[in-house]
């Protein structure tokens, strides 16, 4: 979470490594964030009480900065003051084209919470315990620091990949609509919407708890809970490219073009690739790609199978054209 405390520590060079990473990531999200940082930096450095200080420890200085913020900067959210020896400041919402971040203080757990709403983008997050989360779509809520006996986060809706830092003494718990996924240290994906929650495990083991019951999933396994039908069932083995958006690698071995296109549309988020006719679905290809652009992948497919690539609908739709292949 980007609090003004963290910004001050960042400005004076006292931020920890993970805090520096958080600020750098936040700065890149939108020019408004960079503008806010520079404006805050100016307010801070211009306050006489903090000039030449190497430690952020002056309540008097912070009072001056607060006064200037109130008069010169319109806050984007409710001001929250924390009981701490460090200077804490206003939490603010970032209304961005790719996502919205909200901050709030949980009165029961005394945890500062951040909610990231991601749309048409991929957001990489590093939590306080070192766990890495890749959110592709949806609303994800997590605390600045983990208090209590469990590490709890919420995936309200959307798709996210979790690489959880091991801690046997403090299990990691993800809550979705009516389900709970508990892990000790593993890699897995959750895809949740108002009706269905899916869990797919890449490494390790998770416990998928639902109103219908619970199921233990290990590497290569997946399960789905349907809230409408109240059914819990295992999923069929996934494509080897299920976690391609995490690794950056795509592997096709004698794969039909129908399945290749399905994986490409999933991997290159926001892409819509179509086949001109059903006869093309039977064409097969064997190839691997590593962090290659969509253009490169499509050119390889076109050259390999003697096909044509056409951009339509203002380049939003990519059409693959050709004679097709026999089974």
C-alpha cells in the first residue's frame, strides 16, 4: 500500500527494498501518481522544519506538511491518521484507466487494507510476506502487513495467480464468494466470478473449501465450485499453457490450430483472434515461444501453415485465412 509515510521514506532514502519497489510500480501506473509524488516531494522538502534532516521523526514538520496538503492539494480519499512514531498520511484512491486502488483501515484487525481493481491489464503485486500475485482481472484486497495467525486476502472477482511464500506457522488464506482456499506455500491460480470459482494448482497443495464440501488439490489438479448449482467438481487436465502468462512461454506440440488460437487469446490479454473457416481448426503446429510478441507468433504460424493474417475491425480482430487442413 502506498501511504504518505512510505512516500516520505522513499523521498529521504529510508524506504525498505519492498517499499521502493511498491513506489516505483505505483509511479509507472499513471502520470497522476508521478505528479502527486513530485508535488508531495516539493511540499516536504520546502518545509523548513525538515530541511537537512536525515530521519523522518519530526511531528512538527509533519504538521506543516499536513497544513500545506490541506490547503494546496485536494485529497483523493479520506485522511487516515495512524498511531505510529513514523509520520502517516492520507490514503488516496487512484482512479486509473487500468485499475482503481482503495485504502481503508480495518478497525477490528488494525490492518491497513488495499484493494486493487484491475481492468484490461495485468498487475504484479508483492505482498508484505514476499508472496507474489499476478492479477489479470478483478478486485483483489490485501493488507499492508499481515497480523494475527493467518495471512488473509480477498479475491472478490477475477483471475489471479498466486506464488505464496512458505510459512507453516501462518497459513495463507484467500476468500472468494462462498469459498476459501488455504495454502502453506505453493503456486496456483484462482478464477472467480459471481457464479463460479475455479482453482488450478501449478505446484504444492491447497485446500479448496466450499459450501458443498472441501477438496485437496495438488500440482496439475483443478476444481470448480458453482454457486448456482452448489456443485463441486474436479476439472479436466489443463493445457500445458495454462500458466503461460506467468512464465511468458508458450509450447505447442502437434496442437490443433483451434487450441492454439484459444491459448493465444488467453495469453495475449485483450486479443481476439478468429479463424476464417472451420477447416483451419484441424491444422496442426509444433513450436515454442518465449516472451515473443503476438506479431512474431502469428508470422511463424502463417509461414508454417501457409496462411494469411488479416487485421479487421480497426485491428481489434485478427483473422487467420487459408485453405484449411484435412484431419
